[in-house]
C-alpha cells in the first residue's frame, strides 16, 4: 500500500542517502521475443533504441486491423533469441540455434519495397490503441520457426514494422515540455509507454513470498526480471517504493524522466523463460493478486513495475548510472487513449 502523504517528506529525506543505480538495461527488438542485455543504450524518440521495432501479427477480419501475436498465444516466443549481427542486422534463432533469419536494425526504403506487397501502411491495434504499420508479407518466415513457436492458426503470420508508431497521451501532463528536437512522445510496439522500470528488491520479495507459501511445493520457485520484460532494472531502492516515483534525475548525465503510471500485470509472467512452458499453478499471478491490488481506481488489477517517459533524446543510458528521486507522488492507473 502507499504511504500516507504526510510521510512523503520523510521518505524524500531518506532518498538523499540511497544509492539507487541502474543494474540492467534490456531491449526487445521484437515484441515477445527474448531480450538483449546491453551495457548502454541510446534514448530516442520512441524510448530505448531498437526496442519493440518489430512485432508478429495477423489480420483480424472482424476488426479489419492487424493484431499482435505474443507469448499469450505462443509462449515459446520467449525462447527465440535475438542478437546483433554486426551493426545492420538482428539475427533471430531458435531451438538449437542451427536455423536463423535476419531483420535490419535500421529500416530503409529498399527493404520495405522488397518485403511489402503494398507500399502503404495498414491499420493495427494494441491494447485498444489504434495506429498504422507496414506489413512485411513478402518476408519469408521459416516453417521450422512457425512449428517451433506452435502457432495454431491457418492465418498467415507476418512481421510488422511501424514507422510512425502511436502517440502516448494517457497520464502525460498537458504542460509537458520536451526538448526542441523531440516534438511528440510516441512508441512503436511497446504495450503503450516508452519504458518499463522494475526494482530488483520487488522481484526478490515476490519470489520470497511465493516460496513461503505452505500450500504448494514452491521451495525452489524462481522469479526473474525476464518474467516481466522491463527495460531497466534498478537496485538500491526499498521494496515497492518505486510505486511512488514521480520525477527522477539520472546522473551523471543530468537527464530527467517522469514516472507516470504503474504497470498492470497479465498472465504472461507465469511463463517459464527457460522452458517456454506456462506454470499451471499461475503462482506469480496468484501471489501478486493477493497483495498488489494497490490502485484505488482499478481494484481488479494487480501491479508491479512503473512506466516512465523521457523528456529528452539522443543520449546514452549506461549500467551503473545513479537515479536520484526528485519528487514522489501517487500514480493512478488510467485506461489507455
């Protein structure tokens, strides 16, 4: 639960003595595929460079839009490895790694021309938010990959690439001032916001709570940041105090971010990231549902982690950078616009 407002000043005074640092930076070039751990990452107009550039999708006849294919439909996507192959390509491999294909790290007109039947964009939606996307329907996805992820549909699955992305509006202050080179807050195939930040202490506490249960054999149940797919994992903050972050300053680069929403959790974290098999007991979701229904306006949702927005672009974040808490307040979850 949130601390009483009168205690925020006391917490902020303690913040001065904390050593909150970036422990891990992870990017996910393809939505729902395995992430890439990096030591540093450029922050651009969509958030973390290369993050969620691509997504698997199928055409929905009823909606007349493309919809996502994620771990919800194909849990084994979490086993599909993405890595840099030089500066210009991502290499995607699966199973024993003997088979692979590549996608560009920087999209160009020639690749779109050679891999799209139509030169225009198609409607798509993600969590009810509409935007447009290029459909790489001429890009040949190996049958062995389709078989590996166990895609159960007669529909053709395609890679999608969104050039413009979707505007981020929910919870964004109307008086928000961005850098002069950064005119509109947008994301590609992120759920909605440009970043997800998690506290290592929260993950360890959740794991401990699950293993303390007496009604199941959970003595060695492991919880990883991989279950939650964050961009940043931080260390040095007290358990669940990240819930009240509002304005943070990242040093030594002196870059401010706003924390504008808590992250609601679905059932995907129950997928074992080493096997691609969903935990039949849904232990992560069940435990979070017991103690993380913390939003007064959304009592049916349970939350872990927070979403942040960058106020500037074209700089690098590095592992080890310090995070200073400049302001705290209670964030209320709102439906996406």
